[in-house]
């Protein structure tokens, strides 16, 4: 084998090694990008809130994961079967999991132990918020404010 043939063979081996190395680098980047996409939710960042519903005769609590732009209404609606009415003031919950209010009983909500000054469709949630829904009797409400 003369010097030219040896040089050509060496060049071909180097080209194959560079092509193979480039292929594996690209493959690695694709795998890395895919794993990053799989770890991040496609709908945006998620937050976790604690949602409690007090039916008077029983209480249910659960951790709910929602988008970081979600409202109290979104969290409740994603976790429970609800019925509601819409008005110019926003949403009025009439039933949660089949437990309905009436003329003297109605659903109220609190966030972190306080009654917000906006409707549940306007209150934006933060991570680790505590949401409490309770079926309140009008007589109980009057006693609490007296």
C-alpha cells in the first residue's frame, strides 16, 4: 500500500468517526430535549392547593393540582361535580357533589381562613392555598355576625 492509499484510508476512517460522533451527539440532545419536555407540563406551571368541602355531616379534603393562573372556581370545578348559576356578580355555587343549598342554606368559600372580597371566579390561586367550602345556614350566618 503506498502513501496515498494509506492517507485516503486514514481520511475515510476519520470522516466515519466524525460522522458517528456527530450522530451520537445529536441523538443525545434529542433524548435530553425529550426528557425535558416530558417533565414540564404542556399547560404551564402547576400549583398545588388543599381543597376542603364541609357538607355538615361529612368533610372531604384533597390536594388539587391546577395551572398557576387558575381561580377558585377552576379548582373546585376540576375536582367535584358542581352546579352553579352565573350572574353579573360571578358564579354562585348551588350544588357540590349533589349536595344543594336552598332558601336558607348556601355554599360559602374561604381562602387561607379568610373570606375574599371577590367572587370565586375572580380569585387567582397561589401555591399551597387552602380552599374551604362549607354549606352555611342563614341562621348560622346571622349568629356569627351578631
